[in-house]
C-alpha cells in the first residue's frame, strides 16, 4: 500500500474530499492510505506555527522548525517520502508532472504533500526538503490545499487499479500529443444537434479516423503551444501539419523604404536571400516563397539562378538545395502573390506584415496568436521587407502586423533572412520540452 501524508494548516478541508469518489475508493481498496495531519499537532499550547517575515512588508510565514517536526514524524512512521511543496513560483503542473510523481510515489511508497498558507513557508524549508515545488498557474490563491487536492486527483488516477478502465487513462488529453476527441451520449438529438452518424455506424476504422481527425484539429487550433512542445514522431508531425493552414512567404523588393531618408523605392535581389529563405521555408513547411521584384533586369538574374538549381547542373549537384529552391516563385507585385495563392487555395490569404518597428497597435499580433489568425480558416501569407523595411502603405493593406523580433538588448537590426528564419521558427517551429525532476531539489542544494 502507498502512504500519502498531507501536512497542512487546515486538515478539516480534506474531509470529505479524501473519503469521496475514486480517492475514497482507492483507500477502501487499500491501494493508498491518506494521512492528513495539522501543523498544530507539532506545537505546544500557546506556541504559534507562524511568525512574521523578516524585513519590510506584511505577512506571516510557517516556521521551519514546525515543518521539520511534522516531516520527521511522518517519515518515522511511513519511511522516507517524495516531498511536494506548492508555490506560484514553482514548476507549473502538467500531465508529465503527474506522471513523474506517480512513478516516484510507486518507487518510494510514501508521498508527502505539504501545502502552505499565509505568505507561505520560510524559504529554507523548500531548500532543505523539497523534491518538487509546484505551481497550479500564474496567479496567487490563498493556500496550497486546493493545489494539493488537485495533485491527488491527478496522481492517484495514474496508480494501478485506482481507475477502473486503464484505457480511459491511456487515451486522454495530454497523454499523447493530441487532446481527447469529442464524445457523445444519449439522447441522439438534443437542441437540434445530432450525434455524428459515423459514431453509431459500428465501423471501427471509420470511427477511429473520425476521432483522430477531430482530436488533431482541436489540438492544432486550441493547444498549438502545447503540441509544439511535444516530442513528435514523423507521423504525428505529418498529421498536425495537414490540419494547419497553408503558409506562404513573400520577400518584397518593391513597396519598401530605401536610403537614410526612408523613402518608398525598390531594392536589388541577393542570391543569399534566395537560398537561405528558401531553406528556412522548406524547413518550416511553407508552401511557396514568392520573390517580388518588378525590375526586369533583376528578374533575369533570378530566373538564371532558379534555372540553374531547378533544371540545370545544380538540380543534380545538390538535391537538397534543389528541393528548397523549388519553393521559389518569381513575381512582379504583391497583387500577383495574392492572386497565385487564391488560385491554389480557393481563398484569399490573410496577410501578416513584419517590421523591426512597432506600428499600428490595432494590427499587432504576437508569436502566440496562431489561434486568432488560424480561426479565419484562410491561408496565411507573411510578408518581409528588404531595404529599410515594408512601406507604411503596404503594412496598412495587411490584416496583421507581427511584433518586432526582440532580444534583451535594444538592438534589433537583423538581416531579412535571419528575420524570416526567426519568425518562421517562432510561428511554426517545434520545440520539445523534456521534463525531468530537478536533481538535488529545485535549486540544486538539497542536502537531506
Ligand atoms: C498567498 S500564497 C503566497 C504567495 C507568495 N507570496 C508569492 O507571491 O509567491 C500562500 C500559499 O498558497 C499556495 N499557492 C498560492 N498560489 C499558488 C499557485 N499558483 N500554485 C501553487 N500554490 C499556490 C502556496 O502554498 C503559497 O505558499
């Protein structure tokens, strides 16, 4: 049996929680034993469990010596525990955190949950004892007891035999890369909404296909930041990509500002921009890279280069480069770009302008606004300026303007090919997060 001890200021909060539903059943089935103990059990009459914070500022903290007594008492009974504290400054809880704690709990047989109250605990307690310090989100609530109950709900269902059907645990949201599919029950028709016929067809393959489609669609639409943080297989990447709107990139050599005076004008093409932007576009699944120049002489230079890589010696010489350069389409105007996309997709693209400067705040979007943009159900065209950047007139024509790329220095004069790479990565890039328990406590100084 697994022992779970909870050390708290308000033990009465846990009743009836620990005796109800699956948590209660897990205790009846003797899978777990939950022991809730008040910090007040560890002080003498008239002693306090809290004391004022040192330094200016209001607030009381739970005393470290009281927490020490409580921890030592429970470890003497149930053995060494895996210890969890809570703080808004802690590691944010997600399904991986529950999985880690479930595994650690089974390994050591004793999980200790230590929620705080008031302004929290003396900082030395976490430093000394915490295996994990967890946050339930970027906000502050009055105490750690609701987070503690949430943790129990999340971890207990992962322990063997707590939940009846293990399948219901295995197929749920955030267990794999995609969230759960929509489910329906009786009545068949409710408020003029009917349960999809396919789900009642008995055709298991068709049902599976329907469920996968809906799960992937919902994940891409509403949980893209989570999806892109997963370690996706090639097949999963392909599935997700098929549910994302098509993206296009245009590099503008007209409709740009030039010279120190920043006047409207045109710029010359550079072979580096053709190659490097094509390679970035290919990496991030961009459908086509439009090179926009109205100048005939410039077009001739580009055509020669494209011919070399698409049909000439280059196509054989470097297949990889050939694959990227094949995305390049030479056109004269932005209108031509829009027409090409509309012809391919059957819909006009939404246009996102990019700039090194913050423009009209009404148009501004950030690098986490995919949901807003993708909700339109239209292809997306990102346009990039050469010279001194896109002209204000062309930016006004666009639906959105992306926030300028910025680091922690005031300098942001990037080459356009760097800007394209960074923006494509921020908008469409995958960045898997690998969760692991901090070794030696949250700040690496754990001593016990
Ligand atoms: C009023 S809060 C203390 C907040 C602390 N002064 C801060 O700003 O980081 C008291 C206790 O509630 C719990 N708590 C509050 N917000 C939380 C959150 N977002 N996640 C986890 N625990 C939280 C923690 O146990 C915390 O020590």
